[in-house]
C-alpha cells in the first residue's frame, strides 16, 4: 500500500470567526430553551385536556398561559 508523506506545512483551513461562532451557539441555546418550554407546556396542556373534563379550549388557554409565563421567567 502506498503511503502519503507531506513535506510542506499542513493546511488547516480558514481562520475561525469566533464572533459568528458565539452568535450561532447563543442562538442554539435560545432555541433549545424555548423549544423545551413549548414541549413541556404542550404535554401539561394535553394531560390537562385529556384527563380532566376541562376540554380543548381550557387546555389551549393553559398552554398559552404556561408559554407566556415561561417566556417571562426564562428571560
């Protein structure tokens, strides 16, 4: 089998744009945080709507209240 031997300096690619990296990571954390809030609120509202006699409208109102309160608390 042939082996490759590099005699010159290694090409490591372009310089890192650390500002863009930090901005992308911050965006990812925000989306993960609010996405988790939405999923938890949806599960609570579904359990409230299915296992009580409250119904769909009450569960939807509960979902919106949880999302609103959670968004205020997560800032």
